[in-house]
């Protein structure tokens, strides 16, 4: 393929920037992504409309069929969303969600306890961020609704616990992926002082963004930290307007007038979904190891697991449990069709956004936007600033491309090459800064699939979630930059953490002053 002048240049930044700016200013996500897709395709084809149409059609087709086979990852994620929509709708139809809300109301006495439950469930569903956002959203939404907690707050709690916990946990899809990358990097540089797992654990202690985001979540759960636009959403929720600040009722609810059913129906459905998904993750990982004649290990299995297929298997199992509940409640055939149709319809907005986001992400990859951003750090910079710059660059890359995993793949090897060429002591701090920055950019990006799925799990308007989460993410990013500057200057994790804690306290004081002034 001829290297077009727009590839790996500042022009390659325009499509994601256009999509992001339009999405934030207009709140019309599909339209904004559509304009970004059109501009990216025209840049790739040097503004030839005929070849641009052909190229775009090829990219859209590749979402479902590539390399002469079904694109299993994309198709499985879409299937899981549809299955989960049907599960949510069926549980509503048999009164299980209402029963759980009433059960929880008897035991959860206030808003804080409802938020505590939402936050703590991440330690049950930490195996994968997609799984966490959708499953915990399904479980907690009736409870948070009952206590008039806004959908934007629920989406924030889902998103700001999912990725930060997954990126710190070695036994998760994120952890296994990063450990695999780090293992290859250590081997390529001939470093034997750290195992890949040991390096990952050390890097976790320097992941300031993940650590302080979780601390911020604890403060939000405690109450009184409604930053920026979140305050408006909470005020409207307290006034009884829960659904996306007046943008309509949530998806996936078949009939809210039904009588309360059994809590056991919801617990059994979600429990089955969870158990089957976890077992499938281990089985598919073990099968991959067997096929490659690699000895079995828990981390190795998670590294090679098929997340998409496992989610679908868990979704089918959960759906069968819900179907049994529908049969036991003697739901009529017409109600069956209506319930399934409502569940599918409720998930269509998220599916449309995901399809558009995947399309623009593929085009951005062809424009080599990530590589262009990565090349910007190759200029001469002071040594102590390197971790902070790697954090910011990884954040910008994840924000523009909508993928933290893609940012890991590009930036971790680059950070290793740079730090080893300058100062080997900065290897782990530099890679940790990349991990932190990728999660930060992912949290801020409206085209990130994890952000989209957190909005879906909470039944929150997508851009409302992005805008309300932004002040929290930017505040913790400032804390992280200060920590990485201190870490780079002193080469001490303790000093870096101390500087980050001091900055965190100043940021909290500033927000407290703004809240009082308001």
C-alpha cells in the first residue's frame, strides 16, 4: 500500500479530534463518529470519493468477516450484549429486579450503602472490565434507582472501578495481557532480575492513576464529592428524575408494573452467568495452552483465554435460567416475544455506538495516529520528566484511539526502549506510567468501548457519563503527573507516592472550596 501523505502525520489526528469535539458539543454520538469516519476514510484515499466508499465498505465488512472467517471477537461481544439485554428484560418481566430492589431496600438503608454495594461488587466481577460494567450495572441499577442515585453516578462508579481494578489484578484479562507484553519486553532486553509477574506487581505500586482513582471512588461513596456536572445530575435524581437528566426511560425494561417476583431468580441468573463465564475463561485458556503444547498455569490460561466466547457462553447459561423463570411464571407466548424484543431494542443504541467506534478505531489504526503520537516523545526531554511525559502521551493516545489495550501494545515497548537507552532504572516507572495513562485516556474518551459499556450498564446517556466523569479523571491525572515528576526526579517510589498524596489533598481542598463557593 502506498504511504499517503496523511498517514502518521498531524493530519491523522483530525478524525478522532473531530469525532470527540462534535460528540462533546452536540451530544449526538453516532453523527459525530460518522463525521470522523468519513474524514478518516477520505484522508486514507486522498479525498477520492469512489475509492473512499469502497474502502469504508471493506472496513465495515471486516467488523463481521475478516481473513476469510467470522470476526469472532466483535460478533461475540455483540451477541453478549444482546443476550444481556434479553436477560435484563426477562428478569424485569418476572419481577426479579423489583424483588431485588425491595430486598435491598430492607437491608440497604441509605444512599451510601447502595453506593458501597456498587463499589464492592468490582471485587466479585474483576475478571474482566466488560463483564463487570454490564453485570454490576444490571444488579445495582434497581437499588441505586430506589435511593435516587443518578444514572451518571452509577456509570461513574462502574467505569472508575472496572479498569483501575482490572489493571492492578494479575488474575484478570487485563493483567494477563499486560504480563504477556511485559514478559516479551524483559526477554527482548535480556533482563533476568524480574519475572514478568514480579515486574507487573511492582508496576502496580507505581500506577498512581489507578490507585488514586479508587481512593476518589471511596470519597464519592462516602458522599459530598459531586464534581462539576455530576452535581446537577445528582440534584435531578434527588428530585425524582433518574433517567439521564430527563432523556427518557432506561433500556431493557419490559414491564415495570409487574409484581415483585423472587430475588433468587436474579441471583441465580447472574450467578450462573458469572460462574459459567469464569469457568469458560479458564477452559478456553487451558485449551489454547494444550493446542500450543504449553504447560498449564492460571496466569497463562488467562493470558490465552477467549473472552468473547466465554462471555457468550455465560450469557446463554444466564438466559436459560431466565427462560426457566419465565416458564415457571407461565408467561404467555406474546409476552415472551415482547420481552425479548424489548431487551434487544434496549441494547441497540450501545451496539450502534460500538460498531461506529470500532470502525473509526480501525481507520485511525490505518492512519497510524498512535505511532505519530508515540514519535512525539522521541524529542529531547529532561530525564526526570520522562515518566510524566509517557503518562500524558499514553493518555492522549488512548483518548484519541479509544483503546487502552492498543495503547499498551504500542507504548509499553516504546517506553521500554526509551528508558533502557537513557536510564535502565526508569524501565518499570516508565512502563507503569504508560499503564496509568492508558486507563486515564480510556476514561476520558467518548469512543472507548469500556466507557460505552459502562454507560450501557448504568442505562445512562453516553455523553452524560463522559462529561460527568471528566472532572474526576482530570483531577486524578494532575495528581498522577505530580507523582511521576517526583518519581522521575528522586528515583524513589516512596517520594513519588508522597508527592501524589500531597497533590491529592490539594486537589480535594480546591474542589471543596469550589463546592462551598457554588
